């Protein structure tokens, strides 16, 4: 088929396949562009408008198919001149012409002159705003493309471009186009001379402020929509992009700040916060005071948290803007004058502690202080002495507390990275204040010490004694412990506090060496806190090294400061005997062993090798009296990093797997068997990159299937879990077997149900099979396991006589799986959960109630269809005598249900309120509390 | 009662809230029984909102723990409250809110009495009489407008 016929086919029948065919011909050079244009010429010149338009569309469609390197520079030029002429021909032709322009603009060989021609043609031949949305969009795409990649060409047009652009976008209302326009404007204000048209440019943008736009709900997910945030952000970027806008923008912001509409005020503050990068204070000198007044008013009388936060940030920004400009005492713009103004305005509020403005005023001053170092030292030097004086004069304890809170608040300056010194005299006075009131207000004083240390205020000698005395007293409250620990770590970390740190440590050590007693847990904890220093850690630690269970609990926090080999040879080895006595029952001992091994790297190879050679490979280790040694070894070996010890782990596995298996099958204690199984699983999991290990594991799993008893099933499930964790797809091989076992009405069924719990439980209790011990855990493993189990269990769900144990498993499963994974499934499971509530098996009630409760809380509407079954059950359970947590949860459910539409609840209301009357008289206070809550919700249903 | 005019006490003194009741180990023991005590009654009423201010009765010191008495043998509860100013026209409404809240939430075996602390209001006797007249309280709570106002006072206590 030749070119002519194809073109005819398109023009007459609109056959879209033609586009592809012609495109292919052009790419394979069977057809030259010139011939094609000549062939289509008749149509382009046709007297019928529709034919001219169709021909242009065809050219556009074909060029769109070709790569953007296809056209030569001279071809582009000729096409451009031709299309330019078509633009003026008829308005119907303008749209396909703009499409073509867009394609040509993106050609890589287009030269600058042609770009200029194109832009001139767009600006002079047509009126952009008369186009439909899609064509306007194309125009802005072309202009943005030129601004981004052809800036030289745009700059040839200079400020004419700015003027023409203003005309082109004036009145634009479509959000998709606006985002593009704003992007263009951002580049224009940056790279073009906007001076002659700055006011017009500002006006054309400012009319969109503050942006109010609600995106339409789209039907299809593929359709791209513009969000409100996108528009707000791009508009803000334009407004804040150039300092020349300052003189117009600030009056506009002031106008919005004075309005009653909170969103307008928020938007204005948002723009202000972001404009300080570009704007200069000297351009807006006369507006600074009004701005200050408006911002402080917003902050002091904020209606909500959001406005307050924005206003405070705006105040900080204002002070930063002022701080940027050159100033001395005479200039009108002066940081000092503004700080004085802020103090003058807020000072009185600080004195009236019973009034509500104390904290807003404190926050305003703090926002000022946060701006820069000058501001903070000015605020500190006037406010802190004032507060300290007030503190001494006040009598009420809660007033004194408030003052301390304020001082602490003023000393928090998170944004300033550079070191700032407190004004002279103030730290000394504060230290005195701390030491005189440490006993009375320990919590406040500790926070204050922390903040002062952060500001590098060197404390006096008294602090050592105060802290020592405080630490050595008994019964420090938990919240104080946290603060104390933060203070001690702060002291420990910096070189400048080295002396005081050493002194406190000496004092503490003396406290138990002198009396020859064992140190208390708190003291030991504080000593450890004082070791948090990368250089001095080892030295300080050695001074009070004291093997105790508490020590084992605390030591891992120091590991980051110590070398791995030191940890292994000095800490792990010296604590080994103690670990033997603890490993059986103390979780921390297990974690300690595991942490020690996880820090081991290349440098520890010899230690590790000696360790397992002399311990694990020694046959006597398998005797019953050495059981504890074996446990310590297992937690240690099981936590070695694969990265460094892959080969060693393989050697260990090959050497001991037979013995280990033998132990598992013959041991008497279930707990020990459990740990052995996990260790076995741990090794298999870590070595699962090796096929021969997997094969071995699979053989063992097969063997377990032949003799079904408790131990074999347990080993089976742990090995399966070990494999699945690294290769989740393997679950498909095993899950059917497990389900089959679960269906049996013999003890095997119960055992299998228990096993399923092992599979779905990702808690820490299985330390040896977790990412902490460097096992291979596939990131999607939870989802895959759950989805598989659920799909296999679907038949159960429709089965009405679910065994109690199976129900138990299902409900338990729901408890274990993160809610986000099961969101879609839970609704289909709801009938089961509700059925579980009516079972005679009481053990499942609690967990199914919890699941139901979470569901009603997040998506109350899902319950509507089941309301007839669930409400009577919940009311019955809310008086269930045996378990108070069931009572509380069902009362909670009843409360959440009240968010349903009232006509659904009305039939039950009397009955529920009646039952609740008995619940508020429950013999447990916690139940009564929930009952009162629920009762109120039901009583006030239609209030 | 004129609710449309502006607040009478424009600048009330605000008091600190008491801390939440600490939960003890015995609270979780289903076999031990906890009697309803003064603090529990106080917890019920302290979160009621003042009709005029966005503050709770506790923050305005209208009610405090000492004003609550309970006798579990005789099944009686007595609450005394202190209007912020002696001529407060809201006193009856506050009293009614306290009554309503206790009516909704206390077990029905208790007989409840709500009074103004002696000497705290100029119309003390009149208001006390109104508040403790069962018929009048029920009638008041059946009045739609009044019930809406009372509900607004006690509903926010959930938040």
C-alpha cells in the first residue's frame, strides 16, 4: 500500500492503524519526510476545513510515534514555518498546530532561532486563554520545556517573554495548567529580568492566594489528579522566589493575617516562613512592626495548636529576617529593638502565673530566642534573671514549679547548632538555684542540669555532691531515673566534664567499697551511665567491674564504645561463670550472650575458633551436668554474624548436627528441647544459602513426619519455620501437611494447632530465630505466611463445626498478625469471630473480643450486618463474672458501637442501658470506669 | 434562666487538675472487690464542663474531693459544690448537670443529694430545694432545651 492510499484511509475512515504503518515507513527510510509532506499536501491545502485539520492531526500523530532525534534541523524549520502559518489560518487548526509545536519543541535538533520563532508564533498569532484546556496545557508544557532546556532562546526574548506569559496565563483556572504555570514562573523569576513587569507578574499570581481547591474524586486510579498541597506548594514557591515581590507580597500577607478565616491566616504565615530566604528586611521596613503585632497576636490568642505552631515559627522567621540585615543601634531595623519590644509586651504575662497567658507568652519569647544567637542571648540576659527573682519571691509550690518549667523551656534551643554561651553570671546563679532546691524539686533540677550541660555551662563542685547524694538515696522514681541517666550520660560524653564525671564515679565506687557491701542496682546503673564515652569507657568500666546479674543487663549499652575483642576476652570470658548460673531463667543473660557474639568480627576469629573447638567440639559437653554450658554456647554461636563466620557455622553444623538431633529426641526437659530445636533451626536458617544444608533439613523434616509425637512435631515446625523465614515460598510444601494434621480429632490435631501458633508467632521469645541473631528473614515473610495459611484455611471458615482448638488458632492468628496485613481479610473473618463468642470454649473469647474491638474501633460500619447477633452477646459478656478483662473489652465494644447510625441502635437501646445499670455497679473499679464511659455514650446517643 | 447573655464571671481563677487515679495491683484482681469511694464519685463529676467557660468544674474549683461524701451502708451520696461567684445564675444549671451525670452513671441503689456549700451563694436555700426535688429534676430533664444544655455540659467530659 503506498503512502497516498494510507493517508486517504486516515482522512476518510479515521483508521488509527495508519499512523503506525506510516511511522514504520518513515523510520525504515522507505518513505522520506519530504515525499510524505508532498503526498499529504493536497489535504493540507484542501478547501475543506475538516480535511486540513485531519491532515494536521495525522502529521502530529505520526511525529509523535518517531523518536525525538528523528527530524533534522532544517526539516524542523520548514515544518515550523508552515505550522506557524496554519495557526493564523483558522481557530480550529490552532489546536492540532499546538500539538505539533509541542512535538517539535521536544526534538533534540531544534535550534535557538526556531525556538524563538515558535514562541513568537504562540504569543502573537493566538490568544492562549481561548483554547480548550488540553491545548493550553500543551502551550505551557512547551514554555516550561524551553525555560528548562532552552534558556538561551528564552533570554533572547528577554522581558517580552515575561509580558507575553502574563497575558497567556491571565485568567487560567484549571489546576493542572496552574501547576505548570507556577513552575514556569519560578524559573522566570530566577533567570529572566522581571523588573519591568514585576507588579503585573505579582498580581497575576497573587489572585490565587490563598489557594482554595478541593480535588474532584476520580473514578479511575490511573487518572492523574492535582492535589491541594501541590498547588499550594507551587504557588508558595513563586511568591517566595524573588525579593522583588517583597513590597507587594507583605501587604497582601498582612491583609490575610487580619482576616477572620483561620486557613487564610495559616496560609499567610506559611508563605512568610518560607520567604525569608529571598526577601530583605530593608524592602519592607515599614511593615515589620505590623507583622510582629499580627504574629504575636496569633501566637498569644491562638484558637488551635496548628495556628500557634505556625505563628511561633513565623515569629522566629521574622527575627531571622531582621537579623539578616546590616544594623546598628541607630538603624530602624534592629534586632535589639525588636527583642526589647517582645520582652516589653510579654514580660507582664510572665508575672501573672494564674492567668492563661503565661505559657503563650513564654512560647513567644522562646520563639524569638530561637531565631539566632543575638536574640537568644538578649532574651536570656533579661528574662532568666527576672524568672529567678520571681522564683525566690513566690510562695506557692505549684507557682515555683511553673517558673522552673519556664526556665527549662527557655534553655531548650534545638535549632542552634553552633555553641552559644549563656550570658555571664547567669549559669552561676542557676547552679546555685539548682543546689539549693535539688531536694525539693529533683525532677525540674535534673532537666535544668541537662539543659545547662547541653549549653556547655561548666558546673560547680557542689553538683558532684548533690548528684552523688541523690543517686545513693533509695527509691528513685522511674521518671527521675530516666532524667538522671540522661544527665549522667551527658556528663560522661564530653571532655569538658571529665573531672566532675571522675569525681562522681569515685564517690559512687567508694559508697560500696568502704562498707564492703554489694552495690545496689541503681548505683551500678549510674556507674554504667558514666561510662558512655568512647575514649574513657574501658578505663572507667574497669574501675568498678563487678560481676552481677544487673551488670549483665546493663553492659550491652556500652558495647558501642568498646572493641569487639575486648568485649569477648575481658567481659564475656570473665562473666562466663555467672552466665552459667543465669542462662536458664534470666532473659538478659541470653541477650548478653547473643549481643557479645553479634559484635564479633574478623578480629575475633581466633577467639571464636578456640571457643567452639574447646567447648562445643568437646564430647563431654553433651553430658547432662554440662547442660548450662551448652546453653551459653548455643546463644553465643547462634548469634554470630553470617558475614564473618559463614564457614565456621558450616563446620559447626556438620560436626554437631547428629549429636544435636539425638539430644532433641532423647532429652527429658521440654524447655531444653525447645532451645535445642531453635538452635538447630537457627543454624539451618543461616546456612540456607547452601543447597546441601537445605536437603539435609528436608530429610530430617521427612523423618519427623513418619513418627508423629510431640517432640517430632515440634522439631518439624521449627525446622519448617527456619526454612520459611529465609525462603517464604517453601511454605506451600508444608502447610497442607499441617492443615491435614489439624483436622485430626486426636491429640495430633491439638499439637498441630499449637504448632501453627509457633509458625505465626514473631515475638522475641524465639530469640534464636530472629533478625537480632542475624537470621535470614525475608522482608515479606509475615504477609506470605499469613496469606498462605488463610487461603488453605478457607474451607474451615465455611465449616460450621470448627474444633475449639482450630478456632483458638484462628483467633490467635488474628492477634499475632499486624493489623495492616489483614485489613482486607478481617471482614470475611468477622462471622467466625462472632461465632467464637458463642462457643463454650472460654479461652477464645478474650482474643476474639479483642479483634472485634479493634475492628469496631477502626471500621464500625463493618459490624452493621451482624448487629443482631453481636449486641446480645456483648451485653451478656459485659456481666461475665469470671474474667474482668472480658467485661472491660465487651464494654469497650459496646461503646465503639455507638458510632453507628442511631436508627440501627435504637431497638437495643433500652436493653443495653438496662444492662449497663448493673455494670456500673460492678465490684471492680476498672470495670465500672469503662461502664460509666459506655453508659454515657448510650445515654447521650441522640444528644 | 437567661443563657443568651455573655458570661458573668469573665475572668475566673483557674485551678490545677488533680492527677489521674493510680491503678493498683489489686485493681486487676477479679476476686477482690473495690467499693465505690469518694474519689470515684469525684472522678465522675470533675470532668463536667462549665456552662460558660471551656473549663471543667474541677479547674474552676466548683467541685473538690472534700465536697463529696459517700456512705456505702446507707447507699447515700452527697455532693457539695461552690459557684465561682455568689450571684452566679448558672448555679442551678451546674447543680442540675451534676445530678444528671450521677443519675446516668451511678448505680440506682444510691440516693443522691446535691447542695451548694453553705454561704457560697445568695440564693442558696432556693437552689438546694430545687435541686433535691426529684419531681422537678425529672421534669427539667424532660424539657428538650434544658436537656440539650445539660448534655452539652456532660458530653464533653468524654473527650
